[in-house]
C-alpha cells in the first residue's frame, strides 16, 4: 500500500511539473489546395516560456524566437491575440494571450500555422517564447493528368 501511495504522489508531482503549453489549430496547407491533417501526434511543436526583467525604455514585453529542425520553413510571422482579436505587441498589457504563428514553407509554396495558448505577460517583465518545430516535410510530385 505504501508503494502505491508513493507511486501516485510521484506521478502527480511529475504531471504538475510539466506545465505543458497548449498548441492548437495546427494547419499544414499547400498553395495548390492540398491540406494535411495531423493525426496521432504527427505535429510536434516544443514551446518554452522564459521571463526576464524588462529593460528601461523597452516597450515590447514579448519576444518570439522560432527554430525549425531541417529545411521545412523559409520565413515566419506571428500575431498576438486576446479573445480571438489581434492585439498590438507594443505596450501589450499584462495578462494571458494566444500567439498565432504562420510559417512559409521552403519547398512547395504553402504555409504551416498554429496557435500557442496561455502565453503569459507579467508586469515589468519581458516574456521570451521559444518555439521549436519538429516536423516532417512532404514532397508531392505534380504531373499533368
């Protein structure tokens, strides 16, 4: 019985310490109209938040660093959202936001996009969100029918 209680306490501690960042609306779309649906953990995104003191005179409380393993993307853009509406990043008020990221694919023209939830901006603190994409690149050969 003691072993069972110890195991349950250990499991609870591990689960609470993970503090996973939710990623939703993962869309892999090519410009020729092909959309890929992620199933069974096909999309793999690692998100990490770090906090540091906001420097004097700095007005942007959020910094986003993206990294893609391999040659999947060639560019990126992001928007800060609150309740589904875009918020200007310059001088954003403390609170919880969503971050929508759009990546331009390097191979076939298209985009990869997703939303990172629960991005926390604290007062007088700079939030750095680091995003690493572990993904598969799909090559599709097109030929006239």
